[in-house]
C-alpha cells in the first residue's frame, strides 16, 4: 500500500483535520505521515486578518512543500483556500460538509439579541462584523485572533461579552460548551466553503487523485463550488464582507449570498436557484455587483479595512 504524506498547519484545529483525513486513509490500508508546516497566517497574529490580505496566507508554504514533493497532499479548511489556486495545484476532494453556520459564544448571554447596549464582541471577520452591526449597530466589535482555545479563554476571562466562531470548528474540537446560539444562515450568511475541508494535490497527479477519490462528497463539492464561484466573481478573498451559502432544495441548488458594508449600514442580499453550481454563483455575483456591491467593495479596500486580492 502507498505511503502518503499530509501537509498541515500546526494549529489544534488544522491538526484535528489532518488526523481526521489520516484516519480515513489508514482505514483503507494506507500508511500516513503528517508534516506540520508553519504558514504566513500563523506567524502574523497581532493584525486583523482582513488587513494582512496576503493571498494564500494559510496555504502558500504548504503548496511549496507540495511542489517540492515533501508532501503528497494538503488538508485545508476550504474557506482558507483561494478561489483560484496557483498554477500546478488542484483540489482532489471536498469532504462531507459539517454545519457551515456561525456560533454565538458567551458566558452570560443567550444570544446576540440579548447583549447589553455597547457590549464587546470579538471577531476578526468583516463578514461577521457587518452582519452583526446591521442588526445591532450599538455593539462594539473588536479584533480577535489566535486559535480556538485562545479565543475561548479570552471570552471566559471577560475580555469580551461574546465571540463569534464557526460551528464546524467548535464541534470538531469538542469545544461546544460556550455555544449559546447557532446563528441561522438567513441572519448571518456563512463564509464561502465554511465547514468543508479541501484536499489539495499537485495538478495532474492522477495516482494521488484516484487514491483520494473516496473522500470527495458530491453534495459538498456542488454547494461549495457555487459559493466559491460567487466569491471569485466578486474578486474577494476570505477576509472581505461577502457571505455565501448554497444547499439543495427540491432538487435544485439554492444560493443565498450577501455583500455588506463593514459598519452594517448597507447589506445587499441575493437569493436564487439553479442547476449549474458555477453558473449560479457567477450570476449571483454579477447581480450583487450591479446593485452596488462593486461600490461597497471598492470602499472597503479604499478605507484599508481589507487589502486587495493579489495576483
């Protein structure tokens, strides 16, 4: 049987994901090793992600290891993978998706509607910030970096009244005790690809692709391909105020998407159905741009809240 080497970031969640894929591969009889690779995003911890803006900040060094043949595959949170991969790489599998929604975590409050006026909420996501401010403009939103344990510890120590985190990551790590509310997708539209894992390999590596084929989930691939097409059509990376959530409804793919001003003053929403995932995402993106999404995103970049995607 083949010996497979997995490249992964060193965070607790990234390693959970790598070990999860490793266990599935070992169950098929493969020998598996995991190599921890430190990325740019792991090294820059004191700056809000949206202001860093390095394309592939959580993937570049791992891709370099792939290209050099040090590892055979890389396990990523799909939302961290740029919508356009660098030349020489492909996504061999998108795994069965966990809950893509966001979680409201707090020690003392049941949901974000119950937060007192001027409460302090931690998140480094402009997408989450914009949607929270649209409903509760009185809230004080503060940058929040670090791994899941660090974020929850800051919450428990009283630095924040609440923090917003992805449900999938909390469930994978068994850190659900402070989840007080799973926020409905129509209230807080998730990030494109949230909850799914993307398995990246060298482009054209047919042998590895065939070995990983069993990990590919058709429903997850269709939904996330739609979401990523929308994100790509808007020219956005994972740190801009764009949300996308696709799911099958009555035999068709349904896509909910948003573009929002970070201060919550303007939230553009689109809702549509289709059968071709990428076409659906592209159509929704074009509609949002035509309705003023282009001006919102230009203003976001112009105010330095996020950096322009790099080629």
